C-alpha cells in the first residue's frame, strides 16, 4: 500500500503571540523569535519532495512560507487558501487573552476548556471551523494525486483537523495537544484516502502558546 503524506506546520511566533493577544482572522507579523523558529523548521522540511504546498492566506502564514520556501523542493506548486485561516473570533481579536477572560469569563472558559460549548456571535464555533477545515481537506485529497503535501496553517485549525481525521469528538479536543509555533504534524493517507496520524509526529505533546 502506497502512503501519501500531509505535513502540517503552524506559523512562527507573531508579535501578538508574544503579547498574548487573540489573533483569529486578524493580522500580526512574525516576531524575531518567529523568524528563528521558522528557519529551524526549514531544516526539518528541506529534504522532503513536496508536490504541493497549501498556505493560509493570513499574513503570518505567508511570512512563514516565505522563509521556508527557499529551502523546500523547488518544483512544488504553491496554493494560497482562505479556507486554511484560523478560527474567526470576531470582537475578541486584538484583545489580550487576559482582557477577554476578565470581561467574558464564561465564554473564555468554554473557548479554552469546553470547545463543544463555545460560540461567539460575530465569529466561528469550533464545530464550524472543523467543518470548514475538513471540507477543504477532503476536497484537496480528491483533487489531485500527490506523494507529499505541506499545509502552512494555524494552531486551532490544525488541531480540529487532526481530531476529525481520527473521528475524535470536539468535546475531546483536549486530547490533541496544543501546538507550539512551527510545530510539525503528519497525516498519512492510504490508497483509499483514509487518514491516520503519524505515531511520532501526529499527537506530540508540546508547550502551550497563545493561538
């Protein structure tokens, strides 16, 4: 059985990550630390012959790809996709996590601890994000054959996709550890387009950094 591999990488640290601000669909540039993280990640990815690279259209992911790209397989086809953007968090975006926790403690608790209950009037729920991510992912799998593909995206987007790949309910999302910046995960795809997580890089525990 031939396996195809989908590599997923979270963007490098941003200025808002460093300040503890909520990002979502809003824009923040990579910090100096984020640039260093991305250069280190490029070393891990440089010998993988990617056929396609899919990148969130957000600024921080595009900056991450710009640093990665000179080290990657030169023949890879690059796609920028709005569907790969992070969970939309509406009026929370740009605020400090501590500010939202103080002003909307119940909603913030659900956001961090009870994803199945989280909702925001001007944004997305975890379920809506996961559906967006999975619809895009399955369409991508059926659109063209590949041996190795790279997805440059965001922490919550990647976690909800990994959960759906193993049929893990949203209320158990905590079983998919939060990703540090530039963390890499791998999904294997078999001939029947059935996904499975890499036993080493599928659910590795990593320290928390603000999404």
